């Protein structure tokens, strides 16, 4: 019992949600606040904030920065190394892997069709396509280190996975809000209402996948990449309807897990070999 208590004490606590969210919002909203409060001075010195600007990357990486900072403060380098162990496995069955690869992108295509056109972005050479995909892989998906890697497991200690997914979705959606208010960002031309509803649906889907994989960060990262994959057509805002329907299907299939909490991941930091031995 003492060893188990020691392992839990080295993990993050529920109260660590406060600095996780506070640091995340402070960095991201702080970057956007610079451009809102002093646009002329900031633009003249730093240039327009767009999807390739270093400050945009800083804003996007805020959830990961917050998670790493809190883990280092709470558990040190050893804790961070164990947390990164969530990148060492995939954890999904073949069926669920095919779901992520083949089914998850379908709402983009269906949304594009409903809007009256395929809407596929223009593609250049193979090199430019691969470069665009790499850019998307190292941008938005990094958020998952914080959202699914830290915030979700902590919330699942106190609430059912479905409710935890919705709470993360609300935080996740509101966190994006400044990008919709500032011209020059990729989200400036999007509809925030549709995006917010879609974020709730995506949070439900990725929560089920994350728990199914026993907490694989690769699963969360790849799912997020599927949302940003430049190969998929632009189906917004109609694709939101199909993502909501897909979320309903996932809830129905994973009801035991999503509502009863069976298999829910609640540890942020993976236990070490010595702790695992002591629990037997």
C-alpha cells in the first residue's frame, strides 16, 4: 500500500488542473492579446500573425508547454520521462486503427459533398504535399500532450469519461476563440459556432480512442493530425454534423467505457517497474 501511495503522490493531482489550464490560456491568449491591444507596434516589430509565425507555434504549443512544466514541477525529469513513455506504444486493435485511418476522415468528404463540391485543396508536387503534411503533424497535434495527455486523465478521476470528454471539449473550444477574432490566422474565416460543436464531438471520439489504447499519445496525436490533414477536402461547416453523428455512434459502441468508466485512463505518469511490482 505504501508503494502505491508513493506512486500516486508522484503523479499529478486534481489541483494541478488549475496551473495546466492557467498556463495554457496565459500563453495562447497572451500572444493574441499583443496583437489586439497594441496592433500597430506589434505588427511593425513582429509582423502579421499567421499560421507560420513563430508566435503562432508558441500559442499552439501552449497545452504541451503547460503539461511539461507541471510534470517537471511535480515529478521531475523522471516523471517527464515516464510520461513520454506514452509515446512508446500504439495500443489500438486493428479494427479501431482502421476506424481512425479510414472512417474518421469521412465527415470531411461528406461535408464537402453536401456543400455542393468536392472542395479538395489544390495539391502540387509530391514534395510539397509531404511538406504540408509534416507541417500539420508538428503543429496542432502537439496540443494533445496537454489535452489528452494530462487534462483528460485528471478529469476522469472525478467524472465519467463522457462528461470528462465534454469538459475538455469546452475548454479546448474556448481556448481557440482568439484565433477566430484576429485576421491572418487560419481560423479567422471559420464559423466559431460550428467549430465549437465539432470540437465537442472530436473530444468525445478521441477520448474513447485514448482510453481504448490505454493512454497512447500516438493515438491522440494521429487523430488530431487526421483533423488537420491537408489531403482532406474542406467540408466546413457541414462536416460538423457528420462528426456529431460519428460521436453518437462511438458513444453507443463504447457505452460501457464512456459512461461506466471501464478502462478509463486516470494516470498521467506511467508507473515505473518497481511500483508495478509492488502492486502485485
